């Protein structure tokens, strides 16, 4: 087995891996434009490390579960992904779980970017060691890597009877067909956000109508792209008529064409930065006027602003759709506690209350009916409860082979570095 601490031969990739190991990152220190470490980790995560590029060559043994004697749980999640009280001092659904279960939850917003998180925790994952959390919420594509590489534990469905409430459309993941290792937390949409007042002030238009509107000269240096490759590339590729669900349409050549276009836009100053979740700060302080982002974050941005400051839409050419999932790392020692929490959030009442605040797509059957009781207007929000017509405008980024993953992510990382 190759030493997981070894560096790739490519000097650029080796330096990026060293950067990721030198830094202890939080979601607020991660990215500073194209030189950000999140972009570097987009490369480092795919740097050659062994035959699997990160795979575990020997079967790992799950850590001993001490949930019965230790009523604690550490949960890593994304920013703005949990309901909070109006004074922001409590998390109502999570607090209620703790009261009902007797389990103390340490809830930490540790994600800023999937590649970044994986790059920081890669060595521990490969070795089956503790990553600091019992429950994590990576995006589906990264979860597939963790499952395929044998780095997460099998879930005990007996502890999750409410798994029966998961919408059937979420149960057929190719990498985990029976959902033995992962379960959906929230569905996520990638589209275009904009500052309503500033956009109109700068362009004279009420709102952008297409991806091309982001490149207007009036917005030079005020546009941000999310550092998540599948969303930024996915939205832009669709604007060029590329079917991102199809390997015959979304070829490596097609991908490289999109990369070249983005590189030119960045070099010309059309794009200000590539950013993880901290793009919310850039919108809040008016640094960014528009960009490609995740839908639910716009709700959080408006909550922070105290009024409907930002708009969001799926361009006619198409947006992206995926999901973040619950999964338990191999080194976690409180798996049962994590399973009990998953079960709690698959109760439609709790799922509806969570969805009412985070405004992402809930995967729970029955949550719509509960949402009607909470707020009929909320139940009609297609960002949370999309109908078939709305979903037809969103598409999932096609599955990549291991070789494609390395080629695509490395190219994406080089663009962000301005290389």
C-alpha cells in the first residue's frame, strides 16, 4: 500500500497537497479568490495517491460503537443548513432532538467545499481513523467516492424506521442502491443569484435572464462562481447547449471548451472569484452582485439582510440538481446515535420544520402536507417542493469515471488558480 502521506510527482499538485496539509481551515478562511485553498484542494483531492487515487487497499474495520454508553454525537454540516430561532441563539429542531433522545449533539458548520473537506480529511478516511465527526453530510458525488472506497460504515436500518418516509426517487443511487451507507439530507439546486438593487442600478434591468447576462460589462469584477465544479460548470455548460447528463454530449472536449471559456472570462475580469459557501459574505457586503450559487443560500442571505435583498432563478437553459447525504465515517464511534438523529429528521413534522427554514428540497414524503399546516405559502415554494415541470429545468451532472474525475477536477482547479 502506498504511503498516504506521499506527494504526487507533478510539482504543482505536490505543492497544492502541501498547502492543504499546512493549513487548518474553517469555512470562513478557506477561499480568497482564485488563489484560495479550496481551489487548490480541488486538485489535491484527485492527486495520484495509489491505484484508486484515494481508495483504501485493505478492508477497513468500523470503529467500536459506544453509543449505548456515550450519549453524544458530533455532526459536520454545511453553513445555513439548520433551522435557527429568530434571535439565532437556538436550533429548534435539533434542540428538540436532544431533549427527546438525551443525546448531546455538537453541531459544526465544517463544510465550505467538498474537495476542500476531502483534501483535509483524506488521510484519516483512507486509514479508517476518526475525522472528528460521527456524522457528515457530503454531496452525493463525494459520498459515492467514500462508499466505493470503503471509507464509511454500513447503516442499521432497524434504528431508522422512518427511512420508509424517504421519497422513492432518492433510494436508487447507483453507488448505493439499497441506501445501506448513505441517506439523503437535502436536495440542492444550482442557479443564478443576484442583488436586486445593485443589479438594476448597474445594468438598468430588473434581473438577469440568462447565464450570458452575468458577463455584461457593467458587472465586471462583481460576479462569483461557486467553487463546486458540478454546479458552476453544469450551469454554464447547459447555457451552451450541452447535455450534462449525457456522456456523448458532455465529452472531455466539451468540458475543456467550457473550461477555456471560463478561464477567458476570469482573465478578462468578468469573474471576480471562485468561492465556497463564504460567497454569502461577499454578497452580504455588496462585493458580489451576481453569480452561480446554491438556492438555499439565497434564503439565508435574505434572512441575514433582514429583507428580500437577493433574487434567485433557474436559467431557461437549465440549472443543476443534486443532494447532500448523511453518512458515517469508518472511524466514528457513535453510529447508533447518528442513526437515531437521521430517523428523527425523516419524521415529516421535523422535515417540514427544517425545510421551512433552510429552503432546500426535502426528501421526506409527508413533509409537504405538514408544511401546508405550517405555512400554505411555504408549501407552494418550488425550491422546497418542486413539481415535475420545475424539475424538468434542472439536471444532474453525469457520473464521471475515475480518470475523468481527475482530469476534470484538475482542470477546474487550474482555472481557479489562474494557471
